C-alpha cells in the first residue's frame, strides 16, 4: 500500500442497512478515499463523507474488543461498540445533541473490513437496528 506520514491511502466502501421500527429497510452505500493510520498501537480508518453538500469527517477505531465511530462536521456522532454490551453514545445535528445507547450484536474487525450490527436506543425506546459493513482496499 502507498504510504504517507499520515498513513496508508485506501479506497473505502461503506454499506449500511437501517431498519427503523415499523418501516422498510433503508440501504445506503458510500465510496470514499480514506487513510489507514497507526497511532499508539491502534489502527484508525479516516475518510470524509459528503452529506447534502456538507463535509463530515469520519474516524473508525478498528478494534474488535473496543471499536468506535466518530463523526465531526455537519453531523456530530460518537458510537462505541463492544460485542454483547450496551454502551453510551451520542448524535448531534446542529445545536441539538441526543444521548444514545448502542447495543452491539455483532462486531468483526479484519485486515480489510469492519462489520458492526447494532441497535440504537434513546429515552428507553428502540430507534432502529443497523448493519454496517466497511471494506477498505489499497488506494491510489
């Protein structure tokens, strides 16, 4: 893989399926250029999303025991993942921020993939079930 001092360049494919209670599944796909960074013995995947013309910087901490997705920009989000556990997270859009509970039902981290299946809960209610699959391959 090509390397620079910020990490290795990778092509990112993000596929997500969201099942909100009482609604049909909502599927999304995103292709982006990203960077795989090693820092303090941990691996992070970084890429930028374009959300309705606004930039969102996404960082994924790639650890099977303690993964984390952080998004900053047009959307502020922090989702921690630990298989079989419920962890506190948050989501913000503009001035409003909501506390979430993230219940991870599947977490798989490999050399070129990140898979997380999880439920999001807020104020005691199930918001939806999510399946997230991120693959990353050598970039240009």
